[in-house]
C-alpha cells in the first residue's frame, strides 16, 4: 500500500480517473494530430467534468469520506507515507484538470464556475486527509 492504487480507486469512484487519463492524452499530444478541442469531447464536457469534480469534493469533505485511512498499516511511517502519497496524487489530478479547464485553447467557457479552488488550495485540503 503506497497510496497510488487507493488514489486511483478514489478517482475512479468519483468518475474522475478516466477524465484525468483523457486530459493527459490531450496534453501529451496524443490528440494533437486531430486538432481536437478538449471541451468538445463528450467525456470532458463541462457537465460530466463538473459531476466528477463535485464527487471528488464530496469524498474529501464528507463525514464518511470513502477514502482509505490506512489504519491496517501498523507502522506510523508507512501509514504517513501512504496518506501523503494519496493526498499528492489527488491534488496532482485536480491541478491537471484545473490547468486544462483554465487553458483557453481547450474551449471551456466558464472555468471559474467549475473549479472554485486553486491547485494550492486543493493541496491544503488534501494535506488534511
């Protein structure tokens, strides 16, 4: 348990993992040959992306977060490292989405309505896991 699988599970349950993978494909150039605009992709349209981000925030802020607490890890150092890795991966995924949505070439009209927190704020939120 190092937090990676748990972060992927949390993002998958929020519907965000596929979107993060698609954004990576667009930003790493896999889609550049088609001159595709990210916001036109049905999976990355504002509605589905907003739903996934809301589900992630619900998982982070609810009383029963659904996120692992790594209680089965008995070594405090390992537990802390796994929790830190989970927080970093979730914050990195948020930053990726934030940057993509705020990039004008990706075609999102109202980015500020979708993502109200900056990546730095999200890192602070995730640090409290």
